[in-house]
């Protein structure tokens, strides 16, 4: 996993709120830069479906205090 080309989110901050993403073939890997050993792996179609839902506001209730 270390040899992947990890890309940091443009919404990451200096306070270790960094999310990184990399791909290898059909798989996409997501991790937090402050804990790179914890990696979530999914497929491109599943990530696309999740991003579509996130853009539509399907998960906004998780951000409420």
C-alpha cells in the first residue's frame, strides 16, 4: 500500500484532518493520513455510488451535533 500514489483531499486541514485516496486497478483505497495503517478498500462503482449519495446530502445527519 505504501507504493500507491496517495492524493490528499483539498479540504484537509493542518490539524491532522487529512483524508487520502489512491487507486490500483478497480480498487480504491481511502485512509486518514494520521493513521495510515487503517485503510478502507472499495471498488470504483461503490465509491461512485457513495459519493453520489454524499453529494445529495444522504449522510448530512452524521455531521449534526
